[in-house]
């Protein structure tokens, strides 16, 4: 039976150990451990359809990695993967760890940031009204009427916390110097890039009309006939008490009031209410075209009885 030669084998093991230590020394001297910092694009996984990240998601993280010179010399950011795993169906404020994978043989010493705080919200939608505003003024002698637009509602889609606060979608149309109708297809918005609109444009028409001079004058009530015997007209009033005339300045300058058509009170023994037209001079327009007239009819007071004259029955004294 062969005997184990401890002396020879011990020397051999010692030689191997010394060779390994020498190799480590030479390796560290020739190829020492070093650090390198890389910027890695941060990805997210797990975000379900119907949810959105409102804020807090950085585009990248910095990674400090350790290895020897030969390992680090050819490293590129694409060799790493930085991931934020979002739990399914979660909404609100979340703080999640950044997970970084690295090539074999390298050590990650630091990730900045190593956690990320996110705000996640669900996507919702609702119908909102469209409002169109005018910018500028028409040409001299012209005025703009209220705009017409289609559609007058749109569907807003976005984070529920944002959608809840949206009341309308707006558009702006420029009518500066216009002397004819302005017609445009306009982009509508709500002032928040997180919200999308469907449709996102509306067709707008702003009527531009020539401005006609106007003048406000009082209404004069014209009454014909007589009330019933023993009655009289106490007062009369028109509603409205004044109207607006429109037309050429030469014609308006000659008008200081406008009369109603005749209100017949023949035989009236109580108050009358009539809607009557106005006697509009030729070449002029009036708004409104008719007024309501109220005529107050009251009984006449009977004259007081005359007391008898006692002097006629008294005989003269002798």
C-alpha cells in the first residue's frame, strides 16, 4: 500500500498557493479594481392600460459600478438595465425601488436615485362645452355678432384628478380689421397637455355686420275715445318706457320721441292693458317693435252738494 508523502504534497500545495497569490498581486498591479459612473435610461414596467404617471418619473439614473480596468473599459450604458416595476392596478402616491441589472463580474456600488416617488392616476373622460373668444376689433363702421361654432361640445380625456376640474374647452379667433364674416377651423384646448380632446378642432363663424347708428327715445302713448260716463283717465304708462331707433344719422337727428298707435278707451270703466305697435317713421328701425300700454281709468268724483242760501227765505226787517 502506497504511503501518502505529506512532505512532498505540502510543498506542492504551498507552491500552488504562492502562485495564486502572485497571480493576484500581478493582476491587481496590472489590472487593478476601479469605479465608473454611467447614466442609464430608466424604464417602467407593469403600468396597466387606463392608468397614467402624472409626475415623479425621472428619465435616467446614475450607476456607480466597480470592476477591473479591462472590464470597465468597454462598458456602455446599453450593457445595463434600470427598471421601475409598477404594481398593477395601483393609483395614488407610490415610492418604488430602482432595480438595476449589470454584466457578470461587475459590482454595483451605488444607484442614484435608488428609489422613485410617483403619482399614478386612472384615465377618465367627460363631455365639456366649447367657448369661443374674440380677439381684436372689426374694421371701422362694423361690429361683430356672437360667434356660431360646431360642434359646441367635445370629449375631454385624461387623468381623473385633472378631468374633474375642467369646465370647458376654449378657442380664440382673430377678427382684427374684419369687414366681412370670419370663418375658421380652430384648435380647442383646456390648458393642460395631459388632456386630449375629441374632436380637437371646431368650425367657427363670426358674423361681421355694418354698424348702424342708434338712438334711445321715450315712448309717447296716444289715446283715442272717451271712457264711460262718470269715468276719466288718471294715468297711462308704457313698458318699456323707451325704445331704440336705428337708421341714418340725418333721420335720427330729427326724432326726439316715438308715439304708439292709437289706444281706444271708448266706454272703458276700468283699467286697460293693451299691446300696441309703434308708429315708426319711414327709413328707421325700432327695437322692440311693440310695447305694452297700461291705462288707469277711475270714477270721477261727484261735486259736493251746494248748501241752501238762507238769505233768500229771510224777510227783511222793518
